[in-house]
C-alpha cells in the first residue's frame, strides 16, 4: 500500500483503476495493488479441484477400448451440456463429470459403463435418535444394488431457531440397497454432538451408478429428528 499526495490539478481519486484501488481515510489517500490479494480456498474447494484433476488424468491412462465404451454410452444415452442444452456430453466429458464428483468422497473407478437401463432409487428419509443410536432410514422407493449412496448431513438446529439452511457434511458412502444407517459414531466424531428429538438437520443424498454413470441431482431434505 502506498500513500498519495495530490497536486494542484488532481485533488482526489476514488475507486478501482486497473489493478489498483484508490481510497481515502482519516490519514489521507492511499493506493493498493489488488493483484497481490489472494483468497485461500476452502477444504471442499480444494477437494473438488483435486478430484477434477484426478479424473482428467485418469482418462488419458485408459485403453482405447475403455474410452470407446464411454463414447458408446454417451451416444446411447445423450446428456445435454449444462450451459448449452442443444449440445451433448462426449464420452470424455461424461467420464470427467462422473468421476470428478465421485472422487470427492470415494475412490471408485467405473472402467466399462454398461448400456443396460438402470432406474435410480428415490429416498424419502427419516432421522431417528435413541440411546447410543442416530439412524437414517432412506426409505427407498425401490431396492437396487446398482447404485452407491452418499449421505451428507448438517449440524443440528433447534426448532426454535429461524434459519435458512446449513451445509451438510459427508458422513457415509455405501450401497443404496442398505435400508438403514447408524450414524451415531460418525456424526459424533464430525460435530461433537448428537441431535435431540425435535431438532432439525439438513440431509443430502447423492445417488450414483456402480456400473453406469447415472448420477441424478442430490436429493435434499430438511428433516426433524424423531424418537424410535
């Protein structure tokens, strides 16, 4: 940061010009170079970047027949691009999209996606707290072992508190044919507290295929904790 002394022609400058911010305070005028300002990334942002880089590198280690399997799947089940629905993901783009998400919470690698149709299960979860137990019941509409289930849950919030939302943190990653998850030890280790009956938690459940790159948007819920 540098102090500025104006002449007789220019007496004040405020705002940003190029990479420099001009400002004033009780001590006078100053200029600060914003190019030197850096923002540290959060843990989740670093994890996301590392997962993306890992997915891109992995694609280029694949054999031609493995890449062909992904290209065939992308052609069989076209998925529109996020910012241009009239275009569709290539096999490479679909591979990176799938694995850059999965690698954030698991090391599962899908080498040869099958073109067999798979219907992802839909959860309608409940949370139940008891003695030394804190259980999530997914209540799937169908039971399927063709999908993984990633469960994230937030810090508990009292029902009397007016809040918009809390960011869920990943607790468990398992097959979606499991009908209940006892989260007691994992939740206690993560948050240092167990919710009480009547508390609210935000829950996010991400489903992704074990043998296909099917990955619907995460299902998100605001759940009240109940007794057994």
